């Protein structure tokens, strides 16, 4: 009798363990996978098409649980707390940290290592997984490989002035001077802006990395560093201050945002700018709308004495995780993640749309169907997708094709410079640092803007920044981070 009771207790304990780890005893296949996201909210037609394609390809039923995009992170966390979270779910950095800390997300490392496709992806693009690491375990992954910001220039202006594509810092400055001295380049009644940029971390990195300096706390040469008081960063600041004083840099740089940069470029008044790799289509459309003949093109990056000019990398954080309480998380990974990120239909469906519903292919070119709630765009994976070496089996419309070609060109250029440009930041479980990161970012942005426009000298810049970082304890924080 006592032995029978013991056996029953062991069975119950094993069942509870299986539930806690998200595994069933035999690792049996699941007939249905649930997936929570916001892209299909209140648009049932594309959701149904997405579910049908998944069923056709895998034989498994997919149920998309749509949530409103407004504060979707809070809704996802509430679903986990309430015990009704989906098997696979959309995540963002803060919710990933909170859910990982509470044990709601399944570790993916073993599944990645057993999958040839994901193992290869991790080897080639570790940044896809790095943002999903919490306390040494991968509990999420990104749906993009990150994004690049780069330097753009008016190719037609270079041609009119007999200038070649710049290949050095001296040639960059020479082109800006030439633009300033040829005011007839801009539309009638408009003033030429030789270079425009937003006062933000990523645009500044495009230039500051020519001196080997990041604008954020970053791991370099094996340790976390802040570069704002280094001699190299002062050289960068003085270079930009000089451009500003000579009228080569947009006078409103300290106060404008990305939208202003796009508008100035699309209106044909900017000779060059710093913007994201996927902005070529916006420039093209803006110029078409303003009836301007010309083209803003990306400038190939080049080596400098201390670094690389022309690129700034924004690594991905985290986009997806698997519920630790799902019946078989490994099955969800091998079925849903594999289809979504590695299979042709899943890649196209998640990054562009569903063929036959959102678009058809005519003579090798994607054509929109015009069906209710159809359209090409984000369906869970960023554009371009993360799979290395994968290309779409069709062309896009002229503007979208321009965007895609520019992105792929910049990414090809970035390969030999990636080690210098890659951003390794403190992991999300380093809570003390992340508590001050946002305010530190704002302080840096304001201080750099003031110095470049000549509102303060270097002594004031240095004194104000030193006082601030001592108040928030940044020097000791960096020392602590570098002990780990």
C-alpha cells in the first residue's frame, strides 16, 4: 500500500516537473501552436492567410492571438501572469527582462545547438541572439540582425561639380565646402545645407567612430568604456564644431530629429546627411513629390587612422520568446521558429506578406492584390530577414527595390568593419547601469549639441560632464562591470 502511494506521488511529481519545464514525457508533437502578436489586430483576413500557409507547410494548426499595438508589452505580460500566454510571443527588452526573471520564458540554447540552421545562424550573426540573453541563458531572439546608419550624399551634385565619391575625411570636407560654394544646386529660392543630421547617438557614431569612439558605454578592447572625456572624443567634437562654425553642418542640428533630416533631403536642399540604411526610398519619394531630379546615395565606408568613417550599428534587442509553460517548447521552436525564420514561405510571409493574398508575382515582380486588409509590410520579421545569404525570389516595385538594394549594399560594405562597429553593451540583468542609461543618453545628447554649436567651451563641457557622471556613479559602475 505504502509502495503504491509512493508510486502515485512520483507520477504526480513527474507530471508537475514536466509542466514546470514545459515538456511532456515523450516530447510529443503538438497539434496546435498559439502565437501572440500585434500586426494582425483587427485585420482577420491576413491573419487567416498566415495561419493557412503555416498549416499547409507544417501540418500544424496555428492560432494567432492578436493584441492591440498600443502598450502591447503590458498586455503580453498580463497574459503570462494570468496563465493564458501563447506558446510563442512577441517581446521587447523590458518585458523580456521581467518575464525571464520570473521564469516565464523557456531557455532556447539547447534547441539552437541541436538545429543546424539556427546553430549556423548563431555562428554567423550572434547579435540576433545576444539581446535575448538573461543571466547567461538565451530566453529570446531578435527578428532582425540590427540596423545600420550611414552617410548619404547627392550623387548628382558630385557629378555637376566634377567631384568623385569621397574616400577620406579630407574629401568629405572638400565636398561639403564645394556644396556650400555652389548655392545654385538647391531649388530656386532655397539655401543649400551641405550636411544635415539629427542630434542623436547613432548619427554621431557615424563620424565619431572615425576616431574610434562610441557615444554610448560600450565594450571595447575587452572592457566597458565611456569615451566622452577621452582625447580622441575631443578631436571628434572639435571636428564637428569646426564644420558647424564654417556653415558646413546644418545650423539646426542640435534641435532637429530624423523626420527633419528626411524632409530636408527630400526637398532637395541637403547635399549630404546621416540616416538609416533603409531611407533611400524616402529620399526617392520625397524628391519625386517635389519634382527634383537627383539622387541621394550611400557613401562607402572607409578606414581612418583611428577607426572607420561612415557607419553606425544599432544591434537588435529581442523580439520573440517561447512560453516555458507550453506543453513542448522544443516542438514550438523546431516548428514555428524554424518555419518563421528559416523556411522560404515563412520568411516571405513574416517579412513581406502572403503570396496569393497580399501579393502575386507577375513577370518576376511583386504586384499587390488589393484584397481587403492586404498589403506588403511587417508581419513579424523585419525587412530584410535574418537568414544569411537568403534572397527574395522576386523583385519589388521601384521604390521598395531601391530600399532593399541600398540596405543590402550597406550591409555588404559593413562586413569588413563589423568588429570595429559592433556594439556590445551591458546585458539587461546589469540593473544598476540600465537604471541610469536613459538619463545618461539625454545628458550626452544635450551636452554634445551645446559644444558643437559653440555655446560652451571644452572646459565647461568637461566640468559639467565630470560632475554629472560622478553624481550618478558611472565611474564606479564601469569598474564593477569590468570585474565580471
